[in-house]
C-alpha cells in the first residue's frame, strides 16, 4: 500500500462487483474529493470494461484475483452478494488490501468473525458498509437517546421494504445467494437497534415465505430489559420505511426512510393517560398534509407538487407537532461520509472505524443468527 498520511494523494479504490450497489458507490466516489475510481473487477472482463467505461474507472479486471494483484489499489470495496463476502474479503487481506465490505457483512456471525480475525491478523483496515451509521440525523438520534432527552424509552419501531418482482434471477429472490427480507433488509433495523441500545436479551422472529423459496416478509421483536423493538422487513409488502423511538416524555420519528432520513421530528408525548385525541400530533399533521397536496390547484408538475408539498408539510409539522423538525444538511450523502471515514482510517493507519466498529458488526450478525433460529431457518 502506497498511501501515507503525509502524502495527501488520492486513495485509489478497487471495486469488486458490477451490480446495483457497485454503480451507486462508484457514482458517489466520482464526486468525492481524495477518492480515485481506479479499478473494477467482474467475473467477466467484458462486464468490468463496460462498467469502467460507464463510470470512468481507469482499470478493468476479469476477476477479483487480478484486481488484487494490482499494487496501485489502496482499498477494495466488496459489492458482491453476501455469500461471496467471506471469500472476497479473505482474498483481499491475503493480498494486503484494506476492505470496505457491503452489508450484510456475512451470512452468519461465525463467517463475520473469520473476516474480522483475518483483518486483525493482517493488521488491515476492515469495515462493514453500513452507511446509515454515518448519517448525521442517525447520529443526532443516538446522542438524544444517550443524554436521556426522550425520558424512559420503552419502544422502538421500524419498517423497511423494497418491493421486488418475482424474478428468480434477482439476488434478493435467490435462496442460493441468501436472498430474502430478513438478512437483506432486516439487517438495517437490527443494526439501528444495536446502534441505539446494544445487544438485545431476547429475539423473536416470524417469516412469510415467497414461492421462490426466500422469506418475503420478516417480523422481529427484540427485547431489552425495559424496552422492546418491533421491526418488519419485506421484499413484497409496501412498507413506510419510517422508524420511531418512543420515550416517556418525547419521541423521535425518522422518515420517510430511516436508513437515509431527510428529516427527523422530535415531539412531546402528551401526559398519560393518553386519550384518542392525544395521539402524537405528527400523525394528524401528516394526514392533513396529504389533504393539502390534494387541494393544491397550482401544482402543475411533479416537481411543483413535491416542493410545495415539502414546504407545506414542513410548516404544518412545525406548528402542529409542537416539536423540533430537523432536516438533514443539504447534500447529505451518507455513502460519501462512509467512504471518507474508510479513507481517513487507511491514511491514519487505523484498522477499524470507531463509528462502525467490527465488534458491532459481529454482534448484529449474532442477533441475526438468533432471529433465524427463532424463525426456524
Ligand atoms: N448499502 C446499501 O444501500 C445496499 C443496497 C443494495 C445492496 N447492498 C448490498 O450490496 C451487495 C451487492 O448487492 P447488489 O444489489 O449490488 O447486487 P447485484 O446487483 O446482484 O450485484 C452483485 C454483483 O456481484 C457480482 N457477483 C460476484 N459473484 C456473484 C454471484 N455468485 N452471483 C451473482 N453476482 C455475483 C456480480 O458482478 P459481476 O457479474 O460483474 O461479477 C453482480 O453484479 C449485497 O451485499 C447487498 O446486500 C447494499
């Protein structure tokens, strides 16, 4: 590795995989100062070359091994299906390369431990690409929880979905690639729960299976001493994507997607007993906002509608929720923040990130193992 903290030359990234997430990561790197989109590897040279042309990558390789032989690659981003992560990461460490590996980091906690052990033996940087943890509103949420701003927290709820067509070639629909809602999407609420509250005492999980042999919907209950987390992940049902952390005095709502939230609402919880009319005001405000959208005659285009909707909704929520409505800073890109942390660690010779530590990654997969066993898979 030719990078040193003193030479501020760009960090040369090698990307393994040419799928959906590899494209998204490459787009972000192309606008990230200090990062160079240097190399890409595919199982076929043609796909690597096509990706390289599309994304302006300097070198294209027909295998992960060929990319790892290139001395100029400073760090590897592993964007293959989860069933490949252990082998790809171990190959990287064998070649002396630090790694940023996509979520889920591994299929099981045992596999994750193998990867972590190998990175530590090689004294090489390794991090799970759970970019949610780099989002400023998630970090603010954690701080509010930590300082007790919500009172006694009794409940965390979250749901997440990406609606999939029943395509047997789609990674998420393939049992041989460990597709399905629990591992692919359930990892996010489990990681959120660990981020805020640590390891749960008990895990319950139930699944609805898809005819293609993967779990289409997974419901989870994570129990802590005075707190429960209820989570749903689905590749079939259209869920909201929101999360709520509910304390005795305040609640935090993150939406419309808790993994990449444009807004966070901190609102007061009415005094108990909670009557029907005292349901958190944000809920009423949101349904009123929908009525506002329907009543805007001057919104001619979709963009008009969206910007009008945003400002109307913000104004209403601010007034009606009697809470603090915070937007993510303009231009927030948590993937970039994650890549920057990886580059900072590599430059500083650190082997792991304090924001996304390897012990947390393994703990989350232990909870995932318990969820699978509770669901009898
Ligand atoms: N953090 C996020 O927001 C996010 C979002 C989506 C996915 N992900 C994660 O990113 C990883 C990749 O997901 P994706 O959605 O990009 O998947 P994808 O579109 O199916 O791409 C995966 C790529 O991996 C390569 N690959 C290597 N071995 C493979 C094999 N045996 N079968 C299929 N492909 C293989 C393929 O590239 P070649 O054919 O060129 O070799 C393929 O294009 C997964 O771990 C997923 O959970 C993360």
